[in-house]
């Protein structure tokens, strides 16, 4: 399993601790140092079954600075994919990627149902 996170993010820290406490094996990836590619985002979006907006870090400074709340609804899916890959700080985190699922953000109950 791939655990994509930003080490300074407190939610990511809680998620990592939860994974370790529950002895779930994972490969770690720093989202700022190794931003997801367009192909990865596209694949994860399709696997997740979630709206593409759920892959955006809507509480992040960059999201707010770029006024994406107003811009996303008028952007094409392709433009949104291309935007997500420009900066890891735009991507919702943590992300956990399994063989056939993707979880965005850390919701303990959701993670428990999927990972235990």
C-alpha cells in the first residue's frame, strides 16, 4: 500500500500513527518532494469513485490563494488533473492507495473498514 503524505501535516501524522498502531504495512511518499503524476491522479480518481474535487486540498493556503473554490466548477476534468500535478500542496492528503481502492483524507472509521 502507498501512503502519500506531508510530514508537517497533523492529519497525516495521525494517519501514519494509526497505520503503525494497527500494524498495517505501507510504503511512504512525501507529496511535496514527489508530487503525483497526471497518470497517477487519473488512475486514482477512477479507482476511488469519488468526485475529482475530493482530490483537492480545499483547506490549503494555495487552494485559497488561487481562488479555486470559484474556478474549479468551470474547469474541465483534464484541466483539473493538470492543475493537481503542478504542486503537491494542492492534493488532498493523506492519500492511501491500495490495489483496488483509494482513500483521500483521514477518516478513521473509513480507514478501519477498508484496511482491517
